[in-house]
C-alpha cells in the first residue's frame, strides 16, 4: 500500500512538472513575439544589418509554435530563446543605426576650404601725444 502511495505521489509530481514546463514556451513565445514586434515597429525592416536577424526571429517563432503544438516543449523553448536573442539583436542594430543617423545629421558639415588671403593686413595704431 505504501509503495502505491509513493508511486502515485511520483506520478503526480511528474505530471505537475510536465504541466509547468508546458507553460514556459507560452511565456517565452509572448516575450519573443513582443521583441519581434518592437524591432519591426522601430524600423528593423529598413536597416540592412537588422533585417536578417528580424527574419530569423520571425522564422524561429513559427518553428517554435509548431514544435510546441507537436509536444516538443524543450526544443520549442530552445528555439524561442534563439528567437528572442535574434529579435533583441535586430532591435539593438536598429537603435544603433538610428543613433548614427541622428549623429550624422547633428554634426556640423566640414567648412569649404577658403582661399588664403594674399594681401597683408596692416594695423594702424593712432598714438596721441600728450601736450
């Protein structure tokens, strides 16, 4: 009787752990999707270095959904971790490009070279003599 109770307790624990791990990809999915959305809204599509990472993140989110539907929660979790990293990188690259554009537009343009003066300037000083 004691072994049956122990076995039931182990099974209940395993089922509980299994259910808990099934929710992890859902939370990770929401987080990865939020990062993808943020990168997209910030303009990662228009930054060549960020485009690739945004595309990878979107593909990985799709792959993770399929893995989760197929019951492979562990692989889905790993793929979502990669997706989040790629989306965050796309976001960072987009912010960097935006900062560079702002810096370029804010920095003064170099002055056009001015021809050197050929004449010499003479300084005339008026000296008054005291009576």
